[in-house]
C-alpha cells in the first residue's frame, strides 16, 4: 500500500489557533452519539459555538471504539469515525445512573442556548431530562432532537420506537429506490446521507429556532426525523410521480431529462460532462469534432438527445477515450461544464481544494502526524470560523467545564485527564456503521 496518505497533511491547511465564527456567543450541550447528532453539533462548532459533548460512563459515545487508527497511534483513544465528527468540542463524562450527576447536567443545560440529542423517544424523560422540565428552568432553550421517525410532540409515527440507522433512512426515505445501475440494481449512496442530511437539516432548524429565541425570549422543541429528511432530499421522486405517474428508477449516472449530463469514460479514468443548454451542446460538438450533430434532428435538442442517448454517448466517448482525463478537462474547461471523478488522492492534489483550503490537518492524540479531514464549507467574510480543536479524549474537559458552571477554579489541569477507555482491540462494533 502506498504511504502517500501519511503525508497528506503537508498539503492541508493548519488548524485555527482559537474558536471563532458567527456563533461564538452560543453554548451547545451535545448529548448525541453515532453520526447524525455529532455531525450536526460539529457544524455548529465549526461556526464558533462552544459545544460541550456530554458522554455517559463507562465508555461514552460507542463510536469512539471504531477504527481505523493511524499507524503510530498506540493509545487508541478514538478512531477516524469519532475524530471526523467530534472536532471543536469539549468532552464531559458523567454517570447517567447517578442522580447527582444528572443534576450537574441540568445545571450545565441551564447555561446553554441549545441542547441536541438523538435518543429514541422517552429516553430523556426516563433520565429526568424531558424538554418540558428543562424549559421550565431555561425558557430560552432550543432543544433539538434527531430521531429515525421523529418525535410525538410534532407528529405521531407508528414506527417511533424503531431504531434507525443510515441505511434504513436511505431505504425508507426513497433514496435507494432511485439509486443504482441502469439495469435496475438498487444501491445505497456512498456517503451516509441517511445521517448527514438530517444533521444538516437540524443545523438549519436550530439556527431558525435560535433566531426566534433571541428575538422573543421563547425557546422551543425542534424535531428532525431521519426518514423525513431523506424524503425531502428525494424531491424529484414525488413530483415526477405526481406529474406523470412515473416511478423513478435507478439511472446510473444518467439524467432522465438531460443529455449529455453524466459520467463518461476517458483513456485513463472517468469524467463528468454536462451540456444542458444549446450553447453548451454546440460548443461541445465543435470541440469533439462532431459539428454535424449540432443541427442533426436526433440531437439538436436536449429532449431529442435523451431519446438518442446511445448516439450521443458513442460520439463523446470516441473522443474522450482517446484522451487522458486531464486532457479532456483541459480542452473543455471554461466552455463546457466538466470535472474529473476525484477519489481521495485526487482531492488532496486538487488545485481547487488547495486554493479553498478545503482540507485541514487536525491533531490526533497518540499520533505523531496530523490527520486530514474536510474543512468547513461555510465561509463568512466578517466572522470566519473553522477547525480549532481536535476531537476530545473521553472526559477530557469534565473538570474544566463543571468549574465554569459552578463558578470556581478548576482543581486540576484538564489537559492531563486520563481517558477511561483504551482498548485497541475494539475496532469495530458491527452493524452500527456497516452499510
């Protein structure tokens, strides 16, 4: 295996030196685990919010146990899964079976603007942390819940008590039904959009509720269901059916209404080419040496090109397969929408990625080298945010945070806290992250 990945941090942007962004006056108590909730709170942290991740004894967020780990990380405080979604957070470790620790948590939430959790309905009530009880103590509190099928407060679901992970949300929300090969084989999306789309939806909802709370002094309960969010993403599935009765099928990389608008083979890889307008199509025909197709009855409109897609594909791939991907991109760039199919090494080398500083080198405990993660895509001219803190060791900031809440000096240096979990054999917990 190539060792190029061990040097990727050399081409990435450094972390910021301090917390910054438009949300620096916002405190978020993060009671989430797995992916959807942590990704939501990570985005809030990237925008400068003070995110305090509260984890329960003995092991905290279970995805801490999942690898991979870097080749020199012998401590295994956490792996890549946890690190990628829990940056810009402080970790507080409490015993959720201890009444005194639950009261400490209530006092922490008293100081918060936002709480985010992704337990199943009823779990927070059993802990004595129901939204209604917390609101009575903190009327401005924005309380966000990300659940598989939503919360009964905003709408009962017959599946409310079912557990749900990414693949379930993708399937039940409609993504899998229209994703796959042209032969009809269904596949799930590569990225875990069943988690990530609800996470981003929750960020939007939290910001809306926070605006309302700041304006009126009134907090509220925010409910985001994973299945609902994925269904909203599949907007064309419903309007296409409603307008025409068509049940959208897997289409590979093809667009049902536009051509060319897909992935084409090159001499050494693949490239995306899109020519949805007459101007793009005519320019493309000139570049590939097929001026005869500009006014051909079979190809002179996008609708006609969809009908005669094999003719278009053959003409384009006769030209693209005789060239490298770089050459195809170079000849079309600026005239016809085009882009290479990038894998991780290509992203690291990308001039766009480097110019936009879309990769960041993040410290990792126990590792001699930083690890590389996508930087925040949210950019602000007046209040720029970004990555300023690696993911926390379990309970790393318990004393620091509770001293703040209780108005006293910390009794020890929080940076020397020892983790309570260190088992290098626990690198996978099965179905939690397997697609």
